[in-house]
C-alpha cells in the first residue's frame, strides 16, 4: 500500500510503504508475476515472494494527465470528462488508455496463460478487469467490484473457463 491507494488516487508511480505488508507463504511452487509499477514490485518484495517477474500486461490503466489525482477532485474540475469516462469504456478524456483497452489487454493475458499456477501482484483496476473477465460479466461490472489493498482474489481454470474463489486467506 502507498499514499495513492490510501487516499483513493490514481497511481502516481510512488513506491509501496515498507510497513504495509507482511510476508506470505505461497505453499507451493508457483510462477510469480508483478505489475511494473513501483508499488506492485515493492509489495512483491515486502511479501517475500521469490522471483517476481514484471509483466507489462498487469500494468494499471494509463491515466494520462489524471495520474496521481483523486476522482472526486477531477469530478469537481472536469465533470463532463469524468462522466464520459465513467459511462463510455472507449473514452480517454485524460489522454491515456481507455478502459476497454485495459479490459482487452487483461483478458488477452489471462487467455494466453500457460497451464500452471500463477501468483500476480497487480493494480486494483487490473484485478477488477480480471474478475469481470473471469465471470464473463459486462463492462459495467468493472465499476461494481471493490478491490482493497493487500487483498487476494483466486482465479482458477483456463481460457474460456474461469472460476472466482471467494474468501482466500493470505497466511
């Protein structure tokens, strides 16, 4: 976790706070991937997960000029832009990446995974996109999924047949 997550701001590239994570035991041999952001790479290090490899497909949505800003601030300054972004997955009023592009990128990554166990440290928007894809849910479901910092989600299965595990516990 870092200040951007605590303050509900779009990622600003800040590293993770060292006191924010406890080590986890994966319990079995897994491939560990991490988003390229400093906070995800730092979280993987603080969790003591060995051999975490940065994976570009796990990068959070590129927020352009909104990077590091709070949504409520932006809504006050640019209400039409924020409304368009929330309503249209192809909108890019911030000059970055569209949500549809994020969703497509995450879905392609998931569907291209080799068999085996993968443990990923990823941005909240990537997790939301992955869960929505696993459920075959419409894009609107993206906004109905809350991903808390330092939480876990278990997705099992394979391309075309994903399951979402609820209540996984990190130990």
